[in-house]
């Protein structure tokens, strides 16, 4: 199981603890992506704590292969992406998932638009 985490929001106005968690996850810039394979509970807890600033979800092997071919460097699991073609709706509305922030069930589609 591969989990992709994409940073959606920038750094302006974020609390220090949130910025520190994002740096520990190695997603320091907007539209940076990190792929975790078989992540442990600590990593998943860190992702959950910054869910209002990132989009995360499971990706299949085909999407990971495309991502690695288009953006991979030296076999690392870190990728810089384009902003999504067609725009992005990065907002939540009264606690209801409306945008891409948080757990995203359509992560393959989002990554496809960002390659």
C-alpha cells in the first residue's frame, strides 16, 4: 500500500508546530509530494495532524510508476509537481469534505492532473 501526501497550502500564517511537522514529512513547499510505502503509525499520525494543509490517499502501482517516470530523480520518494490542471478546490465547508484537503479517495486523478 502506497500513500501519497501532497502539500496544498503554503507556509504563510501556519503555526510553528504545523510547519515543523510538514518539514519532518519532507514536504517543505507547496505542491511537493512524498510517497510512503508501508508507513508506520507515527508517520500516519503526523499526516493526520496536518490534514487541513495536505491531501493524502492511497495510490496504485500504475500511478506511482507514472509519477516516478515523469518526476522521479535518483529513486527518491520525493516529487515536485505542477499545480493541478483544471484548478483545485482546497476548502472545507463546516467540517464536510468538499475540496481536496484531508483524506482524498481520488488521489490517482489528482496526481494525474498534476504531472
